[in-house]
C-alpha cells in the first residue's frame, strides 16, 4: 500500500461509549460509528477489537482521555484493551491527546474541530451536535467527531513530516 494512503482506524473511547472512524486518506472516509454499552460492560472495547480484526488498518489512532478521566479504571482498561488488541495484530498504535489533536488541526475548541470534520466529510453533517452550553451534557455523538478529528490530525502530522523531509534546506 502506498505510504500516503494508509488505512487509519481512529478511536475515541469514553466511559459508556466509543467513537470510531476508518479513513484511507484525509479525504476518504470508509466507515464510522458510535458504540454504546451498559454500566458494567466493556463491550465497546471488545466491539472495537472485532472492528480492528475486520478492517485490518495499517495504523490505529487512539485519543487519550483528559487527565482526570484517565485516572478512572474503566477508561484506562478500555484504552489498554484496544491498544493491546492492535499490538497483538501487529498494527502500530499512535496515541494523541485531545490537546494535540486540536493543535494539529489548528483549532481551539472541540466543536470547531467537529465543524472542520463535517466540512471534510459532509455525510457526517446530520450528526453534528449544536455547540455545547455550559449547563449541557456532552452530546453522545461527539465521540465520533473526536475520533474523526484524531484521524485527520494523524494525516496532518504525517503530511507535515513528509513535506518537511522532502523540502531541501534553504540557503542562508
């Protein structure tokens, strides 16, 4: 497979749901969705492991939760389960923090990243939640947009690195 057309499976794992996107390039969305579970079930991690086996990506991108959430055992276990399954399948795992995803996409807020995702992939526009107000809970589909933003951040970072390597140094 050509290095600029890697198949990327990006995950954003939350305590009761997980979002995923499968991308072949920054402009080619293959599959997406949100997986939900009950309080004591770790089925999203298992479902994501099955998805990993079915899609056979070249890279897995995982968004790490915020520091407060990472301390929760359940989230750590789900992220570790996805990472272990990917490594068992000999798929390289790339970990992004939410902050590094926003930085790579050059936006300051997660909703701005979600809008950028819908501009790139209009098929997701009907699932875009309205901007969150301080008193609102997070919309369940936001994990889908966070996963898509992580996939785009991977391609953005990879493209920058490749462009920088291909550009000869300037004469002073």
